[in-house]
């Protein structure tokens, strides 16, 4: 049976390169993007390279958009083998609205998409979170970090912490509460924690689904800028490796350059 993948935010950059590398590995990957024109243009570019890919519009912050994608996957393919949560944003500045918008895509959006597609994941499926080296718990004050270090941290407790960050920013007390002044960093700390939690949940699922996160490094993309040291091909390598893990692979881990990474 042909393996089917969905890669969020994949009309350009690392996401598009992940689709490209998956297609070269024989996986039928679906490009997704908020802009249909951009997504269709990316798919056409892959086809000119001799690579086949699907396409569906997706806004991970929109519940209806996420559910429409899930219905399409079920109707077109009957199930899913790989989900790569790549969609992400980084804004200039720092205030409560930026905090809210950043977490809405980078964390809540990843969870929204994962939860919607979980029922469609076939045995042996893989979930990959594209995170960042900036998602290091060392950016948190020790008392706050201790809460993320708890082995029993639940998804509800994590989401409550993330909402508290937004509220703390709005109230002007985030620094005194132990948060860094970077919504992007906090979103990736949350995404790493979510990866650990989902890995723990899926270990009891029975389908052999693995969930891990990848730090692609500083990559030359629109977000990373032209002076970043890594190419898109290098940035996509570890996410693709995690997407193609054989049975018995790691669960709930954070990886960089195909090796476990501290966070």
C-alpha cells in the first residue's frame, strides 16, 4: 500500500523540501498552505521535477479548515501514514497579540491538526513536529522550568501553562513569572513538551504510532534569512528521517542531526 503523508505549511522552505524528499522516497505527500495559489504553484514545481504530490488548502488556526482536510484525506486515501506539523510563524515585536497569534499556529495549530487526523492514522504511522533549538527550557526561570520537567505533565496542564503565558504578557508580568520575552521561543518549548506528552499517550495506543520532534537548525528560508548556515535540504533531513522511522524507533524524543537533543 502506498504511504500517504500530510505536511502542513509546505508551499515553500523546509516544508516544501520535506515533501520533495518524501516523494523521492516513494511517499505520496500532500502539500498544504493557506494560499491555494502558492500551494498549487509549489505542486506544479514538484511535478516539473518529476515528483508527484497532492494538494489541499489548510489553515491550522481554523477548525473548519482542519476538518475539511481530514475529510479529504479520508475520502481520497482512506487513511494517513505520516503527519509532519511544519506550519509555523515568527513575528517581529512582542506583545499579547503576537504571543496569542504565535502560539495559535505553532502550538495550538499543531495539536488541532494532530487531533483531527489521529483517527485516520494507520498502524505504524509517524507524527513529526518541526521544532527549533530555541525551544530550550533553559530560557525559563527555574521554578517555571520545573513545571515543564514534570514527567506527569498532561496536555491540559501544558495548554493551561501556554494560556497563562499569553495572559502574563497581556498583564505585563511575564518576566517576573519566569517567561522569556519571545513568543516564538515559548511556542517551541510548548511544542517540545507536547511531543513528549503525545509520545506518552501514543505508547498506549496500540497502533505503533511514533511521535517525535526535529530541530532543523538555522536554515536559509524566508524565516531564517539568507545568512543562515544550513540549506533547506539539510534542514529537512531529520524531519524526513523521523517520518520514515522503522518499527521500534524512538518515541516522544527531540532530535537534531538524527541524534537526541537536549531541550
